[in-house]
C-alpha cells in the first residue's frame, strides 16, 4: 500500500494557509499604543453593539484594524456604520504621548458624523491599599 506524498503535502500546505489566513496577528486592543492611566475605567461592553476602534499613535497617526488610515478613510468607515436604529460605538485609543490635536480631530469627526457613543480608552490605576 502506497500513499501519495504529493496529496499529503498539498493538504498540509492548505491547512497551514488556512490557519495563517484566519489568524488575526494583532488584536484590536493590543496595538502598539501606550494608554494613559485613569482612576476609573469601564471594562464591560455590550456584545450587540458594533465597535470601531481607532488607535492614535504616538506620532499622531491613525490605525484601524492594524492598518494606517487617513481621516477621510475613517470618515468613510464612520459613515458606513452610523445609521438610525443601529447600535454603534467608537472607541478611541490614544497613545499617552500622542498630540491631543490628533485625538480631537477624531472626536470632532465623530460628532460631525452623528456618532452617539464615543469612549476614550485608558488603563485603570491599581487601587492603593490603606
């Protein structure tokens, strides 16, 4: 009994390709952004709400889903998601070293596009023991 090695190798490469393509190499909340610290932070999110996470990098650039985006591209993303009756939230993750003007541009754009729910991400400070 002889097995065709070509078929086995093809199947192995197909499986490897499938897993590589389906793997998200960077989670949205794990981008290279150093968040500012906050006294209070909200950890829970409603799973039924569509989220758009915009990361503001230390140099003032914008990342969405790991890709560099311009303000006009982010505007198109917001326009595609904002509609009456649709639950949508924008999360802005600004690097603590980022110029605030970059964060303000995103907040202004969200207000102009009619986004009703905007959150700023921050790290919660550890509680001090008495």
